[in-house]
C-alpha cells in the first residue's frame, strides 16, 4: 500500500512521477457506484490535463493519497454521469438551491442529482472560453455571472447527459442564475420551479409562537417554513411519478447520509482551521465544502473519500506538520472563486484560509433527524447564505475577526454576479475598519500581474500589522 511522503504541495508533473509508486491493488480499490468493472477513477492529474483540464499545469496539489483520490473522483464526474445514464440510472438536475433538493432526489433508488451551475469552474479548469462565448451568443453575455456556462453546457450536450428531469429554485436565490435557468427552460427542457422565501424578521406585531429561531440566531416567520415544506412535497410527488416509488423512510436514510457528509466536512474544516500549521490546502478544502451539495454524483464513495481525508488531516495535525509556511496569515474568504488558481496563489504569498462564506451555508448545517423530514429540510434551508441580509451572511466572519482568529478578509467578486454588485460595498461597510480586499475574478486567462500585485500588497499589509 502506498505510503504518504512528507506533506507538501506538488505540481502535476511531480504527481505523475510519484504515481508510478502506487500499486495496482490500490488503484483498483477505489471505484464509483461500487462498480469494479468500469468504476475506477484513481489517476494522476496529468490524465485530466490530457482530456482538457489545462489549468492543472499551473496548480499545485496536496501530495497525499487522499487528496489524489479526491481529485480523481471530482474530475471523473462527467464520465460518471454518462455511465450512470448508460447503466439505467436517472439523472436529475437540481438547480439554484445548492444542497437541499438534491437530498430528496437521492432518496429515490438509482436517482442521481447534480448541480449544473457547478460547471462554472470548467472554463477556468479548461482554460477555455468556449462555454462562455456560446452563453453570450445564447443571450447571457459578459455582464452575467460565470454560471452562464451552464446554459451553454445544456446546448452542447457533452458535459453531462440530458437530465431526466429538472428542479429549479428561484425567488430569494440568485438573480443571475434565475435568468440562466429561465434560458435553459426556453431550450425546451422539462422543469419544475420551486420558490424560496426571503429570510426576514417578521413585523413587530407577529406573535412569538409563529417565530422560528435558527441555531445561529436568525429569525423568520413559521409560515415561510410551511411554504417550503409544500414546495419540497411537490418535488417528492414528482419523483414518485418519475420512479413509481413512494417510501418516505428512504428520505430519512438520505438525510442521515447528508448529515454524515456535513458532520465530516465540519470536522475537516474545524481540525484544519484550528491546527497550528495548515494541514491541508485551501483549494482542496473548497472542493470538499462543495461536495456537500450532492457528493459529486456518488454520495457513498464521497463519504469514504472524506473519511480518508479526515484521517490524513488528523495524522498531520498530531505531528504538527503543515503544507504551507508556518507564519502564513489567517484570512477569511468570501464568495467561492470561479478561478481555482487564486486559492493556490494566496498560499504562495503567505496567506492561509481559515474561514469561508462560499454562499452554501444551507449545505453545511446539520439537518434535524428527530422531526418530520420535510420540515427538517425546510429548517436547514432557512439558514441559507443568500436568502437573508448581508449582515447575517458575514456575522460569523465578523465575530472571528473580533476574536483575532482571522486577520483579513478577501472577497472574490463574480463579474455581474448580483450578490457581488450589490453586496461587496455593504460588506466592506459592515466590516468597518478591518482589512478587506475585494477583487473581481476575471474570465479565463485574466489573472494579470496587476491582480497578483494587489494580492501581494494585501499580504504585505497583513504581515506589517503583526509587527
Ligand atoms: S451570481 Fe453568485 S450565487 Fe449567483 S450563480 Fe453566480 S456565484 Fe452563484
């Protein structure tokens, strides 16, 4: 069995050399959909580069087997979805809610949910503007968020199979992506729309009985929860119609599985962020966090991967071994960056990510297993990042800043992303005199020396403040 070397970040070429030390038994051990005939996925990053993921040449990766396994699995997702279709599974696109409707879909045997908007990373990983250019031609131009790549992917039919059905959440979710979803519907796809309420405090005269308070202190009128429950029941009924199966015990199983992932990821984040030396890189950690949405289309294997990653991190933490400089400055990262390179880059210049607000809080919170499942899902979703105020969204970061856990905040804007255009200035105001750098993430090939200089200057200022 392959033994991890001393932890560090290595290049794609270094992984190719190192991969020769991995024996066949290990390679054959890891499979998706439990299929040992065609489910192998452990490959060096260079394999995916050959298939078009060109940015891998510029990135550096964690050198553990657990991280290699994770990347192999994540980059294999497109193949996995087509295999799922070939082997008779149903492919269901769940859009806009990021992490809750997928749990209902996963409750049905042989039904695989996926989030097409996650394809927004593809133009960056592929260093290609093909999808973005086509999206522009289709009416979603440069002024819209990079998630417009999903529209083009639906037209190209090469990135994922044609979904058997699509659930799309709109309302208090993202405006940009709501427009993209409408454009996808106009292509002729079969849709069900769900509406998501805005989380706002009720009027003063509302009785306390009709209020719900979340664990993190947010309040909302109970009728919002009742409304969401009805929306989720609609999803359930549609899935019953599609599959002919109606067993709500399966929903409990699906919720337990989602909680297993959420608990593991919480442990991974906590252990990593609290460690004296950073035991795992920020890019890998963002990829782990986004796995909460749907386990990259195979929740069971994703859980096994997370367990292995957690073991690796615990072992490194016990030995106090890190993968970046020991005196790296802890920062919080707000909004997921469309270009993965930035997460790698900040570690090269002496910053360390120890807190995040990636707009997916709803996929991170534990779901209550003691109450009726649709209510439990509704309650977990009501803690979503984008459905409340900006102050709520950054409340935990503000707290961490006050306690000295983080020393700076980096906000990566999406050009055109509605929450960026409107929210960044508000956040800066709410974070008052704290060191904040907000940058627009440019289209592929757009990370200029000017952007790098701004990041370096930010890192220098944070280092200076320590003196
Ligand atoms: S604007 Fe923000 S929330 Fe909307 S799709 Fe883009 S990144 Fe996601």
